[in-house]
């Protein structure tokens, strides 16, 4: 459980960095995301999940 909390902490740090460094660019980026079709967002989501699973698999070996 300690390892999980450390990993989640790192995720929050990396997710928060773009908002800290360049909030105006993040606003523009988020507006662009809302104009993308749902299928594109779903593909990006499943791709991120698969990459994460692959990294977990190789990280646990």
C-alpha cells in the first residue's frame, strides 16, 4: 500500500505541473480537447491504459 501511495503522489505531481507552469496554455489545450470527437478521446484513453498496463507488466518482472 505504501508503494501505491507513492505512485499516486507522483501521478498528482506530474499531472499538476502543466497547470503550475503554464495555466494559460492549459486552458487553450482543454478547450481544444472539448472539440475532439468522442472516438478520438476513447482511442487516446484506451491507448494510455494499454501503455500503463505494459509498463506495469515489465516493471513487476
